[in-house]
């Protein structure tokens, strides 16, 4: 696949180099972080950070640290994954641990309640829990080396490996769900298993995603990370790069990215998160990559990361990034994008962004565009400073002529100011990726 056969027509977006002041390191020498081996991060709506480590759980509210462990249940505080239980009135976290599942409640007075779900005391199928996920129906899903255990309306259900994938003995690495009924289960050796539950009917399974039947890259069907977008499109991290999938169909809608063809920092992708500006962040075994829709920007220890092995990445309420590593935590506050003008590039007969009408406009304009091959199409609106202000289109298209209307509003539905704006389009198809831009003028 060739990257961006059409260059930007009116401008190019380039990454600003991060400086040392953009990075802050937190470790057990400088803070009350209980262990430098940080495995998972959860950030609540108030910006409080929770870090799951090999020796316990840590809380950081921006100024004070608190650490939590249990000498009587040390394995239950070796936490591999975290998930919030937002249906609870007080802060409640579920931890996937080396000794079953941990239910941790943090009360307003700073006290805690801890509950342990182990195979000796509950129907959970294994002690080594690698992943936990709470879906939109408030059902809990625990991944382990024997498959998946589900806690649905106080009832347990079990999915051994042979029900999730075509391959037995596939240990679960991660679980993710979106706004529909599908839960995606990443495995070692079995690709992605899919569990379907709508909150009412019985739990069922769907055909798995693997190398032989999909656009997954991994020859060994090793999946380390899954992220489901708000529109239920999916990103998958493997040992052969990352894959984007914009349908629920098994074979169709796949686009994959790797180090050799696209500049991903490393093909072993361990975690994925979506930034506030719709950029995607990928933590790998050799650093971090940010995907802005058309190119990767990479960060390593040379830029300020405390360690290149990234176990998890989380987006704070202010849009900054937190990275969990084997040597502590890195916090990145650097700017992401800027605009520099560029002369018009050559057009391509296979694709062109036709026009917007009216132009200048007030208060709305219609953007017309043509797609000559099946592709995932995204149209973003940027201001002259390179800031993403609106996403107009983000969906799968067949060949044809299309129109999208921008009503001159920003993400928060406030009216945009008068000035120059750019519509930028990216088409990601099976064999090629194209991109281009168009200048617009809003007058009031």
C-alpha cells in the first residue's frame, strides 16, 4: 500500500518537535509509586489518575499520591488491567490480577473496601486474569489463560478458548467493547474472538478475526491491544503492526499499518488510545507512535520517555498523555500539530476533492467529493493554526459522488469565528491511501 499518493493541496500538517519540558517522569524514587512496573492506567472524569502496578494500586490527584496493597493477598494486588465500574456511586475499580479479580472501592473519606473473586470462591475459571472490561450493559468480562468468564446480572458464564477462536490454548491478552453488543477478545495465537450480548438475549459468539480470513497482519495471530471507537470501528495491535477495521464483517474493511511501509516506531503494538483531537496513540515495545490520519510521529527515550516498552497509554481530561512502562510513568504535555503553508501539489485522476459551495460562506457550506474505490473516508476541518475543530465524515464509503455539509460550528457546537479553514480528506482503501485538502473562507 502506498501512503498518500496525493499531497496536501493548500497546506501540510507537521508535528512540532517535543522538548524536554514536555515530558515528566514519575517513579518510585521521586513519588509514592509503589512499583516502577506499571501495567495499566485509568483516569476518571475529574482527572484523578489510577495506576495498576506489579505490587499494588496507586492514586494521583495531581498533587498527592496514595498507594494501596495487601500483605495478606499480595498476588491480588499484582494488577494486569483496570476497568472502572461507573454504575457505582463511589469510585469503584475492577482489577485483573495474578490471583483472580479485585473489586476496589475508594470512599470519600479515603478509606477503601476490597473484594476478591478467585476460583476458590467464585465460578471465575482461572486465577491468572489478564484483562477486564465493563461493557455498556454493565456486564463484566474477565480474560484469562482458559478463555473468558462473564459476570452478567449476577450470573456467571464461561467461554473456553475453543468457543472464541479456531485455535485451542489461546491465552487472552485484552478485551474491549464499544457502543454495540460485540466484545472483542484478543488472544495469543488465536487472533480476535468475538462475544455478542445485547443485554437481554443469550450470549453468543461470532466468527473470529484471524490471519487466514481477515486483514490482520500477524502470521502468529498474536493480538496485544484492542481499541473500539465511539462509532464501533476497531483498532487492533499485534506483533506485525496495527490494523484498522471499520465494519463488523470478517473479511471486509481492513487497513493495516506497520513500521516498514508507514513508519510505525515498532511492529509490536501493546496498547492503543484515542487522543482528544482524534489522533490515535500506539504504545509499542520500542516507543510511542501518534497517528494523525496520514502519518506517524514517533517518541522514544531520546525524546523524554522514561522507557521504550509501553504497557498502557491513557488520555487525561486536558488532552495530555500518560504512559505506563516497566520503569515508571511518563507524562507528555507537548503540542501535537501545526500548520505550514505549502504550494499546491499535483492532482491525481483517481481522486480529487471537488469543491465547497458557497465559498466564502456564512453560516454553512457543502463540500462535494468523489470516491473511486471502496475506502474508509474521513473529512476533518482545521483552523489556520492547525487545530482540529470538527470531524464531518468518518465512515466506510463505496465508489461514488458524495456531499458533506459543515454548518460552521466547532466540536462544542459553538459557532466558529470568521477566517480561513481547511477541509482535509483521507481515503484508506485495501490497496492505497489517498489524502488532500481544500481551503475555505468563513465570513460573518
